[in-house]
């Protein structure tokens, strides 16, 4: 079955809504914000400031929905918008390891795998640093 960007975005929006509802029903679960040191060397062609970690689950879901609902293909999304969504994914699901996004048993939702593949593409193109590729300690 061939998926269109709209179908994937629709699926991911529903999945994100379910995750948000699940987190709201279990308000005792907290996601601590990790503080990572800034890299002193950048492999990106132009300097960008690392986006801040989300302050709440709602903020993380809003950030993720933004990149999933943009009508542009993932490679055309700006660095800042992409990183806000990428960091939000790590906040929402801190147990997901980017290295396992391409495996069947890595636990990654299908649509999120597309975002992870874009993160690795940007890393290979030196548009992301290693610290940005792994926004949370794994």
C-alpha cells in the first residue's frame, strides 16, 4: 500500500493525539528535561542556536504536529522547525533510540521513522551535529 504525505500526516496527527490523551490521563508520569552541553564545534554550514527542550507534553505535541502538518516535504522544512519537532519526539518518547528507527523492533511509529530518516540525512549532509542527532541521552 502506497502512502501519500497527507495520509501519513493524518495518521501521525491521530497517533500524536492519542499519545497526548494517554499522557493527560496519567498525569503522574513526568518527563524530565535533559540539559545537554552545547557543542563547541559545529559541522553545519551556518551557525544555529539549539532549540530549547519543550517545557511540557502539550508544547512537545504542538511542536511535533507542526512539522507533521507542514505541506512541505521534510527536506524543505527549515532547520529550526525541524529541530523543534525532532527534540519534541525525544521528549514525548524518551525511550526511542534514533539508531533503532530503521529496525522492525525499534518501537518507532512508521511516520516517525520518516522524520528519523530525515534527521540522519541532515546529519550525513553535515546540517546537524551529532549532539543534535541524539537530542536526549540514550
